[in-house]
């Protein structure tokens, strides 16, 4: 995963991702102050949706059947998901740029 700013090339690391998600996927480069956005790969979207769907379904079944083993399976699926994303970044998305220049919207 390439964590450099697309404008100035400064390494931004991972630290602002959660913040960026809250602020509509857009953020400011801490180095050059240019607006950039998270560049989400389709594979990441699919993995997140699959894991989220699996965990929600398992949790629902666990509640429905009052099953402790299903609760543990749901927790395991959530943990697996937390491990799968960094793994995906380091293998399949090794050279994928994490950030892209933000497209300026025209002011009304
Ligand atoms: Zn920058």
C-alpha cells in the first residue's frame, strides 16, 4: 500500500483514515495542506461488505437461536476481517495508492 500524498509525496501513513471516513472520505495533507481523498479499491469494498454481512448475519442467528457458539463464530469472523484487510493491503494492493487528489467540486 502506497501511503504517500499524491500532491507532494509526503508519507502520510494510516493515522487519519478513520477521521477521513467520518469527514466524507476527504482530508487535508498534513504536509502541503492540499485536499486529498481516500482511494478505496473495489477489492477492499467487497471484503468489507462480505465481512460486515457475515458478522451481522451470524450475530442475528446467534440472537435468534440463543447460541453461544454462534456468538463466538461472529466474533471470530470480525477478528478475521480485522486481519484480512491489512493482509490484502500488503499483498494484492501492494502498490495501490491509498490517497488520490480530491476532485474540486464547482461552487454553486
Ligand atoms: Zn501533500
